């Protein structure tokens, strides 16, 4: 019993607390109005996963034996440094400066709570009930998908054999690095969570990861709702109820993002379709919203709003890293989507600097593809 | 070109299932295009998604996609993921609701919208591939029980076992110390690989016991797991194998000749 409690505590720490504290450390890049708990957590998750991606790819491509053990060791060192600094920053803001606004903006939430009508509150309750229902179903219902014989076993091999994509998951025979899937190290991150928590990687994949990613996806949709319904925030829960119904009843075929979201939540391609692409949309919606003329109440100059977009380009670069971590497909699709949305941003803002921002944000994609093709051609 | 267009169209139809989701999306996108006053939202959530949809149906897009990706024909539908379908439908619905002045009517229409999504959609938890989880691993309990019998203890060398094709997906999701002569790659018919053990164990209606033993010994299988429902033209026990256990409709044989 004690060991189960310990495992649960470790899971909560590495899935929720660690990314949150990393978010606290870096949320100084966010403008005041975005320093909410949700966006801070989102930022933390992106940085946390980006750090893991860099270390995992480095270990996988340079270390021959027990590569995963080194990956876990190096990432633990980095993660603990960032977590400690995050705690220190929170301590400094809360106890030394005694100014909570240095790390969080809770005013907006408080005002929203005060202003919210009973009807809006009921809609929020319905939405939260729908999310809780989906989380419970993620635990009590099992879905069959053949691809798990590959992805889930890769995570389990990392946990049980300390290897990183060098054993054939289907049979257990040794193989060279399978470049088609190797750079999508989300399987290794699941292996990491399994290793540090002591929980079997298959349990982590099927029963634990959905508990993080389902709320995370909805968090992104909440931010999208807020960006779209700026003047009618009371409609955000209505938007969220519709989205969650579309997810739950979206299994009209095997191919929809909704099917992937609730039946294969732990797979990289499901994360690309349901987390990465909506994140890209959210970031661009924020950018469009910051451009003068989108809203009559926003008289800021173009230059000022361009400067305010800096954090969004950083987040976009991190989203691109997450994309590569999930699937090589995500890198190519994501770059195309960013090109398309940047073109619109260029038209809306008439500011050529956005091209520089977009170009810098896709640098991780270019590095990823360069690595992909160099490993592919070298036949590693 | 027309043929490729039809392929794209069929992919879209398969993606949309009964078509109501696509219909809702097109209706929402058109509604946003014509009724939204904010030019940016009009373009991003109205026109752009429709342009991507048209681009998906454009044959050249598929030609380029298939040339770029190895499995392009199978994964072409993923271009549709670039369309923010749920955002468009959600925002279109909110926009329509915001236009209704009377609160009671608005609430009624909202409830109706949600009902339409539920009735015309397909509940993900009712999918044929969904079932009540037997454990936290979310793999069948019979696999776990069988694997627990044959799995090596800590520090012992790994073992290789031949499993019936209906079990191969799950074995190594539970324990990677159990190797297999063939796995999921043989079950996916379109991949069309060859495997000697699979050929004799899974393909014939009646298993040739001698051929099976020969194949499993060549691939150093310590165990053979056979379904009790399979017919076999010999007795494996009489051919030197030991019955370890019979459980969940499967017999586990161990081969003492394989070290």
C-alpha cells in the first residue's frame, strides 16, 4: 500500500508539479495578463518536454550501451536544477518580495469569478463534469490499437532494458536505430516517467498519460475560447461544452482527431493532432488578437504589439519541439501550418518582422529534419 | 487526375463517416465567412479551413504528399487534421447563440445543438475496439496470466515463445523479457512479411505438428502457446514437449531441447 502511494506521489510530481515549477521559473517571459496558472503550466510542460527531447536525442544518437540510463540521469540533473530554481523564484516572489503578481496574475480570474453569472458557473460545472467523465473512462475503459505493440513496447523496453529504439518491439531482436520513429522520443519520455515513478510503462501509457493529456488539451481549447470570445468570456464554457461533446461523440471514423484523442491518447500522432495543432492555432489567434485593428479597444502601435508577441514566438518554437517529439509528420505538417498562418499574420499586421519570428520559431523543425536525414543517410 | 480526385473524395468520405461532422463544419465555416464582422476571424475560421478542405481534394496535393511520405496513401487523411474543425464548429455555434437575444430560446438552442452532436455522432466509448479494462495495463488478463507462467525470473536469461496471432500484440506490452519468433508485423496482412513459424503455426487450418516443432526449434523457442480451438495433426507432448499449464483456453508447452 505504501509503495502504491509512493508511486502515485512520484507520478503527480513528475507529471504535474515538475512542469508547473519549471513554468514558474520561466513565466517572466509572459505578459502580465497571461501569467495564469494554466498558461504557466502549459509553458512549463513545453520547456520540460523540450529539455527532455534534446537530452534524449543526444543520448540515443551518441551512447551505445544503456543509453536510456544516461538519458534518465542527465535529464534528472537538469530537471532538478530547473525545479529548484522554480521553487526559489516562487519563494522569492511570495516570501521575500511578498508580491504574488510577480509569478501569477490572479486578479483577472478573481474578477471573472465575481462577474460570472450563475448560468456561466453552471456551464463551467457541466464542462468540468464532462472532463472528469472522460478521465474516469480513460481509466476504466481499454481500447485496442495495433500500434501499441510498437510504441508502448518502446517505452517498456526503455524502462526494462535501458535501450532507446535499438530493439525491435515486435519480436525483441536487436536492430539498428529505427530513424522513422526514433526521433519521436515521446515514447522515451513515457519510459522516463515509468522509470522514475516505478510504475510499469504500459500502465503509464494507457492509464496515466491520459490523465495529463486530456486536461492539457482542454486547457489549450480554453485558451482558444478565451482568445476567440474576448468580449464574451461568459460564452467560453459553452464553447468548451461543444468541443468536449465533439470529442466524445467524434468517433465517426477511425481517422478523426477525436478518435485518436480518446482512444490513443498516449501515441505521438494523437498528441500532434489534438495538442500540437490546436496549440499552433492558439498562438496565432493570440498574435492576430494583438494586431492593431482586431478590436476597437486596442489602440497600441504596431511596434508595441510586435514586441508583445515575443513570448508567443518562443512558445511556438517550443511547440515545434514538442511536435518533433511526438511525430516526424508533426514537424512537416506543423511547418506548413505555421507558414500558412504567418502569411495571414503578415497580411493582418503588415509588419515584415513576423517573418523573422516565424523563421526563428521553425529552427527546431529544420534542425530536426537535418538530423533525421543525416541519420537516415548514414544508416546508423 | 479525376481518379486521384475521387481517391481524395473517398478519403474525405471515410474520414467523415456519416458525414454529419463534415456538414456541421462546412455550415459553421460558411456561417463564419458570411456573418463574422471581424475580418481576421472571418479569414482564419471561415475561409482558410474551407481552402484547406479544397486543397485536400485537389489531386496535386495528394500526388505531392504521396511522393513525400512512404505511407502517403494510408495517411493522407491526416491533412484534414490541419483544419481546426472543432474550433470552427464550436465558435460558429457560439456565434450563432450570441445572436439570439431571448435567453430561454438561446438555452434551448444550445441544448439542441449538443443533442444533435450526440445523436448524429458516434460515442467513442461505444467503439467496437473499446472494452471495460480488466486491469491497469489495459491488456487482456489472460495474456498477463500466461506471461506470468513463462516469464523468466529476475537475472535469468530471456525466453522466446511462439504465441497465436491474436495474442502477439500484447505479450511484449506486458513483459519484454519474452521474445517472440514473430509479432504484430506478421498479423498486418498488407505488410506481407514471411516468417517460418508463422507459416506453419497460423496459416494452415490443421497445424502440422512436426513442421511446427522444426520451425520453433530453429528459432530457439522455449515455449509454444497453442489455442485449444486449433487443430493439430500430432501430439506435441509425445514429441518431447512438456505441458506446463492449460489456462484460458490455451495450452503452454515447453521445449526441453531448446536451451
